[in-house]
């Protein structure tokens, strides 16, 4: 989930000293015109979880209770 705009936002603040605040805000990264907003982010997370669940065996609670 790499976005070029994230790299630019973080690189802009790479020279901060202790106690200095960054010059960006979360809404700068989540700019709907550039990133599609929260809905696109949530869709990416859902897609990631679907792929993850299809590739990684996750024990179910039922199996854990039977083995105890």
C-alpha cells in the first residue's frame, strides 16, 4: 500500500528537530482528490485481507477449543 504522496509528505519533514511538529496533517495524506479518500483505503484493506485469508491458514476458534 505505497503511495508516492506519502513519501513526499514524510520526506518534507525529514529534518525536524526534537520538539518540532511536522507541517502535514493526516487529512493531507487522505486528500480525496489525490487518493480517493477513506472509502478507497478501506477497499484496499478489504482486498488485502481477502488475499491474506486465502493464502494464510488461520486456526478457527472451534479447532482451538477442541484441542484444549
